[in-house]
C-alpha cells in the first residue's frame, strides 16, 4: 500500500537540497528552470541525474536538445531561483533577461558551480522524467550553496565536529 501523497510531500519538506538551475540550448531553443531534484550518480564515469516534471517546458527542451548544464546556485542567488521557477514569468518574457552568464551557448550562470552534460538516458517515473546526464566538463565556483528546506531558501552553517 503506497504512502498518502500529502504525507509524502510533508515528509519531503524535511529534506534539505541544493538549488540548481538546469539550462539547455539547441534545436528546441534556450531554456532554464529551477530544479532541486539533482544528485550525483557515479564518478566512473562522471554521471548525474535530475528529475523533471514530464509536462514542463524544461523537460521537453532538455530531451530535444540532448544537453543540460547544472548551475548549482550560490547562497545569494535566491532571486535567480525564483526567476527560473517562473515567479516573474508574467512580467519578464525571457527568464535569462539581466542574469549574468559566462557563456552564450548552453548558459552557465556566473557564480554557480556548473556541470555541463550530454543526455545519456531518460527514464519515465510517475509524473517525472529522470534525466541521466554524462558530465562532459565542470567549472567549480568556491561559493557557499543556496539551500531549499521546508519551503524556504536557507544558507548552510558549518558545525565544528566535536572530539569523540
Ligand atoms: C526550490 C525549487 C525547486 C524546484 N525543483 C524542481 C524539480 O526538482 N523538478 C521540477 O520538475 N521542477 C522543480 N521546480 C519547479 C520548476 O522550477 C517550475 O515548475 C518551472 O517553471 C519549470 O516549469 P517550466 O519548465 O514549464 O517553465 C522547483 C521550484 C523551486 C522553487
């Protein structure tokens, strides 16, 4: 017997995640969206996954373009997370408008750690598409990550691990 949907969503509010913007460019055009369902799959070879709502424009663009950049946002970029979650879509036609980018091809957001990927596999699961990406290059930014937890953005605070 599967879990009640609202109990599942409530439980997931207690999971803290990094906040990324998935960007893509190619035959389908340039697009980007905020995604927290991102994780490392394997280092041999370097592989990641993201879970994208199958109905979303980002899923359709990534699958057609066969590429994606994972932009891991720094902690001061909550406004960029909101922009790419569509919060300003009514007022701003292009989500990339005035967002500082390092590249014009597949967009890399300035200040983010960027993993540039080719689509390796797309696996449908429930309402989402699991997109598995082969990591072709990385650009690390030494910034603290923006975090999403309990429906709000947070900063991470280190804990000094005590002696046993
Ligand atoms: C913090 C945060 C995390 C999100 N994580 C995901 C995610 O992991 N997968 C997803 O499909 N949408 C996620 N979303 C929602 C998308 O950003 C939003 O629906 C976006 O507009 C994509 O829809 P579109 O591609 O049709 O524009 C998240 C939104 C926020 C604010």
